[in-house]
C-alpha cells in the first residue's frame, strides 16, 4: 500500500495480508497445520520464553489467524487482536485476564440473551460476579461500581432490540472507576461504529455474524485498544505481576500497549484452548473483504423494512434507531452515522401467538438462531434465544412475548417486504 493512510474499504481487503512469500499466492493461504518447525534450539527457547514473536502451535497462534487478527484490529483502530473459536470464548478469555475469584464486573442489562446467561450462571462457577446496570440510566453504572469492580461491559448496538448505548458516557464512568470499558461491537461492526474512538479499552466480536457475514463459520475476536494502564494500583495481577510460567516477565512492562492481547493469548488461549480453526479464519477473512458493501446494503434494507412495518396495522411498535421517532435516533446519528444496523425488533398486536405464527409463515426469511447473514433471518426470541431467561429478564433484554427479531439481509428490499406482507396476511 502507499504512504497515504488507507481508507476503511482498503483496510478491509489488504490489512495484515501480503502475497505468500513462497508461492506468490494472493489470497491468504490456509495454514492447516498443528505445529511449526523451529530454526534451532535457541529460536525455540526464545519463542517459548516470549522473547521473540513467531509460531509454535496453532492453539496459540497461526499465520492465517494472524492476518485476521491484524485486519480486525486495524478496522477497529486497536493495537492488537486475538482470534478465538467464538464470541463467547472471547468473553471468557477477556474475563480470565481481568478477574480473580470474588471480583465483580458491571454489565448492561440489554445484551444478547446468551451473554446474559453466560454472565449470570456460567461465570459464577469462576466466582466472577455480574452487577447489572441500565444503559438508559448512565447513573446506574456509577451506582453499580464497587471496590470489587474490575470492568464494565456494554454492547454498542444491543441484541436483539437495536438499542444504541451511549459509549462515551459509560466510558467516562469507567475512567472514574479506574476500570476498562469492554464493548461488544458485533452488531455495528467497525464499519458503522468504532468504540475505541469513544473510550472503549477492549472490543469484542462474534466474527460469526456480520464480519464473516455468510453464516458459514464460527469465530470470535478480542481487540486491545492499547489505552488502559494495567499497572494502575496493581489491580490486574495477570498483567502487572511477574508471571512464574514465563520466568517472571511482567506482561504490561514487557509488551506495553498490546499487553492485554498478549495476556489473553499466552495465559488464556494457551491453557483454556478455544482456538480458531485456520479454515474458519480464511472464510471470515474472505467475508470481511466485502464488509463495507454488505453493511451498507444491510442498513439500507433495514431502514426500508422498518419504515414499512411502522405503517402496518398488525404492528404495535417498531424498535429501530434509524426511525426518526425512535428514542435512540440521536445516539444512532452520533455513533452510527452510516446506518443504524440490520438487526431490530418489532411487536405484533397479537402478542406471543402472533409472533410464533409469523415466523412459521415466512418463505424468504430463514427461521433460525443467528444474525448477520447475507440472508434475511427471523426469530421469536421469547420462545428460542431468550427462553432460558425469566419473564422479567426477557422484558429487560428487549425480548418480551410479543417481540419478533429480524436480521435484514442483502436481498432486494421489495422481496423482503413482500415476504413479511404475505406472512402477516396468512
């Protein structure tokens, strides 16, 4: 590339990648190997001692995955990335680096149902304790902070309701508390929103969704913003204390503004093991090349569908920040000026029964538990993705009994609308 700072679309195609030095292959090869040959004994020792960068074993790192890591970090404006097996795996590794037994973290109430379940139940097995806050009441984050708090977690665009979180305001709370702000940017992608610009210290993605974009590969990503002082008050022992497994290295002293990504790799991924397949990394890289084109089409279609739904007599309400009357419209203009995303919810006047019947009547839409596909997707969260939550938690998460969630694809918008119309009529 030239000395000119590359634009987003250029980075989506080129960041992290070079022609293969051996074969000249232009596409990033799939390095489908478990392990890598060392140059000599000293080279091997330096790799294992974190004194040199290189490949040891695909569970810890792989050249195909490395291109993906560099590309997403570049798109987010971070210092380093770590690709793992899924978005849920990424969240576990993040908290593994931050938390010790008995610690707390503050999280928005409005999150993906699987994340709520992970935070509420699974993390208790590690004695990591969540305290919930309301993204519509920034002061609730302040009130939730305690001396045990180690992080704050939000979604830029919340799944499933399309809620836009005031990232900058929550980042100020995190700064005053002396803890990092973690932002799940899955629904927005860096094309629509770059949370690091608004104060995020760590960005997490489910690569399975819009970044991969084709519903064919699982993956997760951690992006280190390089903005947090991990040595402050010695609150983060994984990063600020000597690591006995690496001859006393202090990760923050040694690796500086990408120490968090290193900690997640050499302490979390190494031992917990949720490695990303190089084949999946290749598939997701291919998807990212068209991210700007796809996301704009997703958003344009979603805007048209939301406007159409808001005029239907069968529809009680539509929650989409792209609509002028939506309570999050101004936040959407600030954080997502190119579009308000492609995932949103609406409520049918017939409630739970009408919602389940609608998803049974669609023909173009696919009824499945995913988002971010090229295809338009539909689900009734209360009976599926959020079924494990209590009724009160479902409502808090934006997945009440009347809610239908749409993930609008990149088909012709007229065909998407026609399918919803026939399903409502039926």
